[in-house]
C-alpha cells in the first residue's frame, strides 16, 4: 500500500502533463480504495487492541449491604470511644458503623502500634484456654470495654469463661457481644 502511494506521488505529475485523464481517474479510484482499506484495517486493529487491553467491566454491587447488615444491631450497644476485642477479620466494619475502636484490625491503620502483639493477644483471648487472671490482664492491657465473639469460631470453654467474667449484652446472627464492665 505504501509502495503504491509512493509510485502515485512520483508518476501523477507526468500523467497530468501528458493528458491521460482516464489513467488519472483510475489512479484516483485506486488511491481512494487503498485509503479506505488502510483506514478499515486501522480501525479493526484498534478494536482488537481495545478488546485485549480493556479490563472486563466491574460487576461489583457497591450498594450491597449484605456483609454489613450482620453488624447493624451492634450500633445500639456500642458508642464512640468504646474499645472492642474481636477477631480482626470480624471487626473490620465496626469503627465505621459505631464509632468504636478495635484492639486488632485486619488493616494496619495505626502508626506506632505493635500489630503482631495485638493480634496474638486477641487470638489468645478468643481461641485459647486462659486462666481468669490472664483473660482479665489482656482486657485491662487494652482497656477493652467489649468483647465480640463469633459462635462459629469460638470454643465452648471461651464462651463459658466470658459468660462468667463478663455480661452478655446481646447476640444476633451468630455474634455475641459481652461488656467487660469498663468505661
């Protein structure tokens, strides 16, 4: 295509001087057809590039509240300034919904805080057998006012110990909220 266009540029002035209008008209038609073919090929190539490069459209429903609906009842029991001990994956939405603070979060938003120690202490409190003194020491260390427990991930021993040492405020959808008596 490029060779034909170069040939036309070199030969067209000679044809015009000699009066060969039929050949000029034919060359003009050929140039027009070649130009259309080049343009069509370029558009085809661009469509292919867009199809390959463009990511698939997002199918996320940003208005869905299904995961958050599980925590709605907690806003009646938790206030701004309360400190909640809960599994880090469980308490991700709590600060936004209730204004409370969490001891160990799934995301590390605080500067100067030893997240490994906090996660280890929360894990010990929620999943291991601790003496009553050890449990109260961990609660006091972080000034926790509440403990949020997921029934699916907790042992009967931990539930019994929390019932003995704390007061159950409420429960819904497999979550239990205990108050530690601190404010």
